[in-house]
């Protein structure tokens, strides 16, 4: 599974960083950083959860 | 706790299912949704979907994994708390060990019995029906100048329609404070919206088919299409026999989103009792997400779960303005500081100070990560520690 960010849409809400801190983090400025785009199997639910709760639909996953 | 039933298949319910799994619940989870659709996001309904910029399917949330049973078109009729079962329309009983109430709210209606043609906007089907009507280029009157009413008016103007908005109060003042509300109102007027203030309320006119809105001064605004956007009502009627919620709701929860042993709740259906005893609703996306996480943790871990410290946050897009607001602007009269940009240019960062402490912050057409805006809105950490 791979996760992607639409950087035009992302506004740094940070809900993905709460859902999947192994994959997403906010930097000191509050901007999103994608820590890894290849999602290990054990993190796939967290990745999908992050996609669902993004308020601006900026995230996607592909298997 | 073995079997968990979540009633309500919108953002709060879906997030609760995700959170239960993430926090280690391995037993069955059943998500019951009243609407015929799979779970979807509501914020685009009044904006991109209504404007026709996005197809209705674009709002569907990515589907839950197959370790959650999702049942759509399953309307709950009641709760048998002593038997630990939810009763569906038609009488089927769905047993549970733990229950998450996420039944949301429905739009308030102003139509009298027998009056036809009032449009509301809450569900995907509402949005489809309204969008279809807008294609006929009607003269529109929107009753209610809150976020939803103003967003609908804005979308109607982008479609070139004739729009009047009616409310008892000037638009958005209670939600955004004087200064920001005035800015939005000016943008609405610049965009060609007429705003009518009718302090004693307004009534829908028409014996059968609604054909306008009558103001308190007796004037009638003729309309081909009337949209009521006058708030929402928590969906608690199905709980009436259980003693959990008073008639008219909302469902009051503690700071861990608990209602009763083995019963938690989250989303638009709830009001949270704060430590000072006050009870408040925050029916917004971010609140639904944070409440669902706390509710899931409290259902699994009880008192050991961390209580929720609400951080109210919401956004709106209307009349060329993209506004994000953290915290609550203080009551009327308090002027925010402009920390960047300017109100005159309609591009600014605002901060409200009350009693020497920051209490709210907003960005207007100004890209700023939400975390940064929240820091502008919150007291310094030392002050927070002193309160706690």
C-alpha cells in the first residue's frame, strides 16, 4: 500500500498525524511531512483511517 | 467488551469504528446507518456538490475494512438498555456489549403541516434535490444566516441566481464576532446577496406550495425556492424510552463522552458537560473526530481513558472568503487584533484577546497550518497548566 498527499489541498489540520504518527507528522511550522509513502501492512488500517478523517480529502491510499 | 454496536454511519460513527480497532478492540463491530448510502462527508454538500463542481459520489468516505459490519438503510427505533439491544424499524433487535451513539442531528424545518416545497440541506439526498431545483434558475430565499445558510447563498450566487437571506439577527455575529461577521456580510452584499433582518422571525407563505417568506413587518419576499437553514435537532427520539436523553435532546455526555455504563456518544448528537457544569455543542468535523476517539477509548478503558479537552475548530468558504476559526470569539464588542494582512484587503490573520489571554484566532484567505492557528488561539502552556 502507498499513501499520497495532495499538497494543494493539505492545510495542516494534522488529524492524519494523530491517526498514523508513523506515516505523518507536523513540523515546527505546523506543515505536514510525509514520513514514508510505502505503508507496511501492519499500518494499513492507520493509513486508511487517516484518509477517512482528513477534512479536506487531501489523502489517498493505493494498494 | 465483546460486541460493539455503533448507531450512526457518518463521520463520528466511522471514526469511532476506526478508533476502536486502533485501540485494540478485536470483537465484532456493527455500524448501523439510517440513510441508504455508505458513509460520506457532509461539508462539500453546501459547496462543491451544490455548485455542481463535484459529483455527489465524490463525498463518499473511503470504505471501512471488512472487519466492520456496515448496515445501511437500518433505522433504529429504540434502545432496550436493560436487554443490551438496539431495536431496528421492523422490530429486529441488535445485541451489544458496548454502544456508541452517533445518530447526529437533522435539519430544523419551518414549514407548517401541509406546506410543500421547503428545502433543507443536511443529507446527500437533500443536496441532490436542491441542486436539481437550482438548475431551473429559481429566485431563492434562504431563511437562516448561519454558516449553512450563507454557504448556500454563496453557492447560489456563483450560479448567478437571485438570492435573499433572511434572519432575526445580522449574519454570523454570534459565531464569528462583530468584526469578522461584518467582513463576511460585506462580501455577501458585494456578491449581490440581499440580506433582510426580521427580528421577530419569518414565516413561510403558501397554502399548499410554498411561494415566499413573510417578514415580521408584513412584507412578503416572493420566491420560487425557499431553503430553510435554521439549525439542527439532535436525533435522540429513539432513546426516549431509555431515560438517557430528555425530549428535544441533546444527549449530554461527560468529558470522556460517556452516557451510561457501556454507552458512549460522539458527534452532532451530543452536548458535553464541562468541568464548570456548562453544557455545549460543537457540531463540527474536527469535534466529531476528537470526540469519537475519546468515546472509543472510554468505552474500552473507562476512567483510564484521557478526558477530552475540546479545541473548537471549524471552517467555512463563502463569497470568495476561506475562513478558519479556532476557539470562540468573545461576546459582541470585542475587536480582534490583526496580526497579519488587513481586514480591508479581506486577507488577514486575527487574534482575539480576552482578559489578557488569547481565546480565539481566525485566518481569512490566508494559508496558515491549522496547528499554528490553534497556538494563536490558545493560552500559553504555562497558563493552561495553572488552570488545570
